C-alpha cells in the first residue's frame, strides 16, 4: 500500500515563490524539488485564487521562523543555481 506524501505550508509557499518571485520555470522548480510539475501548478493556482487563505494551518510565524524560511529559500535558490551552472559547463 502506498501512502500519499504531504507537504508543509512552508514548503508549498517556498515552491510557489521559486516560480512567482524568482522566475524559475514550473518544470525546473518542480524537478529540483523532486515533485510533480502538475502538483506545483495546482499549488500556484490555489495560492493565486485564495491568496492569504491558501494552505491555512500554520498560523503566524515567529521572527526566528521567518528567518529560517528566508535562509532555507536562499539555500534552495543557491543550490538550484549551482546545479544549473554545473549542467551548463558539462
């Protein structure tokens, strides 16, 4: 029996951010996050339709949580850029 994988609100918002704010293509962001691109498209659609109400459940984040989110996003973006540059030089 296969169990369905669940993702945190933070993960979904970070994934959406790659596409909407950092200009990654959906397929590129999905591949780097090891998720299906259709799943990422659905998250983006839900986020745009519901805006603040999308993926409710985590409530307000503390300053430390916001900083961790920002740093994780930065690390993820830098790793993606490094991978892209690696592929370009091969």
